[in-house]
C-alpha cells in the first residue's frame, strides 16, 4: 500500500497487527471518505448524517487536520471493528477542534493510575499506539534525564554507570504503575537504580550460580541431566535491578544471531538425554514472532525434546506483547509451558490479566517464579495477595526464590528465616495451589534446593510428631519395629476374596507399650485405625 492511496475500509482491516505505527499505517483520504464514527465523540457533535446505526464505539482511530485532507489511522484485523451501515460524511463538515480523538485516553481496561499517567506524559499518544508492543519498546525510558521528568528522584537514585552496571530501561506502561514521589514504592525499588548497587559484599559475585562454567556452548547452560537453559538474547524491555544475569543482560554479550542459535540447537540434537528446553535470556518474547518461531520449529524437529518452556516477564512489564498472532503461533508447538516472573500484586493489572487469559486459553500452562526481595514483597500479607491474584489470572505460583548473591544485591536480600516465615504464613491460610516452593539456587551451580518450615518436631522409631499450620501438635504412627514380625518373603496369605475378618467395629486396639508414658497414651487415646476393605472390583465393601 502506497502512501496517499485510498482503500476501502473493509480491506484496510487486514493490515498486520504486529506492524509498528510508524510503518505504512497512515493513508491520506480524498475530500470524502467512508468511516464508522465513534459514538462517544460524535453523537453530540451535530453532524447531519451521523446516526446511532452508523456509529461504533469500539473504534478509537484519530484524525489530523491537513489543508486539503484528513489522515486516517487504519485499524487492524485484531481491533474487532464491525462495519455497520457506513455513512459518508463530507470532510468539510467535521470540526477537528471538537474531535481531538488523538488526545483521548479512553481505554477502560487499565488502572486509573495508568490513565492519569498517560494524560500527563503521553496525551498525544493514541490507544492504538500505546497498546502496540513495539511502540512501548521503542519509547522505553533509558536515561536519567527522561526519568527525572516523570519521577521525583531521590539522592539515592541519582547514580548510574552504563559501562559496568545493568542499564536503565523501563517501558512507559510499567512506569505508569510506579509512584512518582515515593522512592520506596515496591515496583519503583525493583527497576530504578540506586546507590546501593555499588556496595559489594564479600559473599557476592557476578556469576553466583556458576552458569559460565556449565556452558558447553555460548548461551546454553547444561546443569541438570535432562534439561538445558537456552539463552536466546540479552535484551529485556524492562531491567530488574536484582537480575541474576546482570553481568551479561543489556550489554550485547548474547547476540540473537542464527549462527549461535544453530550451534546450540545442534548440541541439543546431539545430546539425547535432553528432554526439556527452557528458553530464556533476556526475554524471549521480545523477539519478533518469526524469529521466535524459527527457534521453536527447529526444537520441535528433535525427537527427544519433549517439553519446551519459555521464561518471561513480558505479561508483567509489557502485556501488549501478547497478541492474537503470537498466541496462534505458540499453540502450534505444544507441549509448551511458560514460567512468568511476578514480583508484587501491583503488577496484576487488567492488561496483565488479559495477557495471561489469552495464553491460558491457548492451552499454555502458566507458572510464576517470584524473587523474595526486602522492602518489596517480604511480608506475608503482600505475598498472600500476590499469589491469590496470580491464581485469579490462572497462573500457578511455582517458585519463591531466595535472592541470588549477585554483586550489589545486598539491599534486596532477606534472611532465610523471613522466607520460611512467609511460607508458613501461606500454608493452611490460602489454597494449596497458591503456595510456591521456597528455594535457594545453590551458589556454584548446585541447583535449586527447597526449604520448608520445620513441621516435623520429633521422629522416633514409633511415631512422627508434627506441627500443623495452627501450631497444634499431632502424632503419626511410624511403627518400624513391628515390621520385624513380617515373614521373610514380605508376603501375607489372604483368602481368595482378598478380605480380612475384623471385629464388628472394624477397629484394631494398639498395644499400650508402644507409647513411652501416660501422657502419650492420653494424647493418643482417640487414635483408632480404620481399615477399609475393598472388593475385587475396587469398591468399598
């Protein structure tokens, strides 16, 4: 389509949704044109030919006044615009001062905070541009000069060294969720650099997990026997200040080049023990659909690769990236899983909910991996709200990581006891599905090691003493000594009907001497062991 060429509206609907706003999307129309008008802007404008039947409130296109014509932004197939009895309105009758559609912030599926942010800093940006993921990436906040125009920076937020430090990068969308005046707001602490990043503790290192030593191919980490970590690129739309790979992310060290990808895929192809490939980076979903599909399609040609996973923070920081076109492509490569990164309940916005819904509806299981961070999510209340919000978005809280001891991360790390306290505050107080596994990724490449509160209070040869979520004590029988009376072949002869006759009350009285004292007997005087008998068909008898 050439600039200046008019097209029928029904053909204009077919434009590629992933095409950025700046590439061939504007068409100059002649003196009159056919267009569905937004009822919220035009019904009260006094246009003679406008009627309710010819208006469609779902369209948010904007017009620009030119000396001889209007400039019309063509909607895409994914805008769900329905043509209805289109009415031709002469251009001369339109009052541009009344329209101002390009300055309208009308998306109801966003937070009031985001809408206020847009009105203040991006009033000339249309809904269509704001919801274009490529526009979001192109307009990231990457300098302190620009950031200082949107946030009141504190003295602790004034230093950054782009030569050695993780770069500054925040999407406009994510910045809209950040407090302009509170430097201690959780989301702000997680993405705005601070002077604390220059303090290095003796226990910290640039590569605490030893990934560089477990990398047979550049950008491929083979730590566990049956799975590999495939780093596709080193770019993220928004950089988290506690990033484990801050030594390489954002510095151009991991190129998204086909030659490197081919070497990694060849290694996977030649290693039949690998059944699971985790795509990470950087963020794989910041690749174009075509480049991401190139990787997925080639991995799917390897017979022993059973599962492909994608690690991403896109739904939290760039939900606009989850488009119908992307989801349609991903569905072709099942079984495909996603590990999402969520930090705080404030990230669970309407935009994020929509993105997760699209992925879940495509049959992609979603798990969340969160990092425990001091002053950000290190309380039972905050973490409970986060995991419950994730469940509502059909995201299963999977891992809660103790913050890795990367260089300059001391101000983020909590004590281990704090992590155990949070898990204990979740277990029993919210749905079991919502309780993540608390893990330490062992320094030096030892892998993930799970930690749990100490629910086992005592373990004797006779029983296990347990404490539940209410701190009540319970005893579970563990009579290992009684196994000595079992025949040598560990078998017991049963009648043909596989049943055993028990007293009428179907109970067995345990011997008194299996308890150490009278207090134990009093505590267990109600422990009756019910034995259910099953018929040959598996039903209860």
